[in-house]
C-alpha cells in the first residue's frame, strides 16, 4: 500500500441474508482527498460507509486505514469523526459540552478542551454559541455544530452520511460552501455519502458511482460527467435527452446514426465497438445543444428542425421543450439570449463529441 493512502478497500463484500448489497468494492483514497459515494437508494453507499466506520463487518475483503487492517476493530478505536443526517446533539448539554464530549471521553485536559473547542467553533463560524443549547440554534447551525464535534478530536478520517439532506435548499447550498471551505482548510481525508449529484460534483475530488452494490465508475467530477463509463452513470449524473435509433454506418471518424424520429446524426467513437444496423440509445445533454432562430445560423454537423412546445424560465437559464418529429428534446439556453414563443420554428445543432451512444435495449454487452 502506498504511504500517501489513508484508506484502502480491497474486494469488500457485504450480504444481508442471500442479498449481496456491496459486491467486490475496491478503492484507494489518498490523504486529504474528499471522495463521495453517489448512487440511488439501496445502492450500497451507506452500507459501505458503515463498514468503514466499524458499525458493520465485511463478509469478505480487507479494510485498511492508515496502513492498518481494521477488520474486527471496534468503531471507537478507528480514530474517525462522523456526521449523520440527523444532528444527534445532546439536547440537555450546551453547545460547548456537546462539542467537548469526545475530548472528555479521551481524557483530554480541561485547558486543551477549552482551546480546541474554541478553535473549532471559530472554524465553523459559530464562536458565540458555546453557552446555548441545541434547541436555540437553527437547523443549519446545529449541523455545523455536529461537524465541529466530529472535527474537534482531529480524526484521521471524516465520514459524512448525507449531512445536508434534512435542510432546505438555501441552507443546503450555504452549508455545502462551508463544508468545502472546511475540507480544504483542514485537509482531513473525507468520505461523503449522498444521493445528490450536485453535492457530489461540487464537493468531491473524486466520485464513486454505485448501483446495486457494484461500482459503476470512479473518477474526478469532470470525468464522471463528461466521460461516463456506462449508460447508468450518464443518466444518473445530470440531465440528458434520450433518443433511440440504429447505427447506419461505422467510419473511422465516427458513427453515422439514424434516429427512430427520422433524422440523421453523427457521433464520435468512445472506445466502443458497434456494428451497422445495431439498435442504440442516443443521448445529448440539454446544455450541449445550440438553439438557432434562423437555419443559416446552424452551421454544425448535426442540425435538426424543430418546433417550440414549452418554455420554462429558471432564472439564469431557460429550459425549452422542442418537438422534433415525434420526439421531444429539452434545450437549456441563457435566459438573456432570446425570447421564444409556443409553436415557433427553431433549429437545433450539437457537436458529434457531445453525442453519447450506448447499446440499445435487447443488446447485451
């Protein structure tokens, strides 16, 4: 194992009865990294986090933290900090007592406790709440205190189990910013469990995408979004338009496709092998489509005529639903660009490199 690796999971497997909920999980996490486990409910992300935390034991494989095998080691011997969905603060204790609790268990001196609690409350930007009780704080403040309590013991590893899920949208955004600042400032190795793709993209150095207990892809946020390893990853991360069709021709420069809606388009090769006549699923993200009012403005490789059916103003951008034959395509444009009306004829264009092609239903790869 490399010296700069804080965590290593080797062929980890976990079963609940006959069901395999985590299957052959392999991962290395470098010191100071923030890695997110991302996937739908039931994909195995929280189960994996609980194995790292010591709340569950893997049925197979090795779990290594700081070069030491942790299989069978109790949770309180793993030098971890953990923040849950619920704040889990003691209501009868002051904020100071809540944050200091882990230090008291470790028999840290009163002088050091005072210094460390004061320091971490400054860090989470709540230096003046030490004498208050949890019920006197807002939801966002309580979650910051939960993070402070996890950080005050200076853990080797910080585990976050959907800590923002119980907050409203504005608070989530604010606390997400704070968490990123804290992680960069402190540099503690962090594992973040979430089903919110935006949080994962925003906070992570790398993302592990899981589905039905299996790792679909591990990569940097940019790669997960722009170079998905599977159709599941592409559809789970971000929004995308799906069309069906066949491969009309396979050429060196790319694929010529014929959509079931009746129009042709081209796509670049992505280390995939397709055969002519093969049924495929075709994806283009809304923000990758250029909408033009005049046909002569559409000068790209893939140009299709359509009719505006619906527009939705969303502040900085507007989403337009454009009908192409019997297919509806969502296009995202800057709101300041142009005003569109129902029934208006428009022209859509997108680049071959922005088209993702996967084997269609019935094809097994």
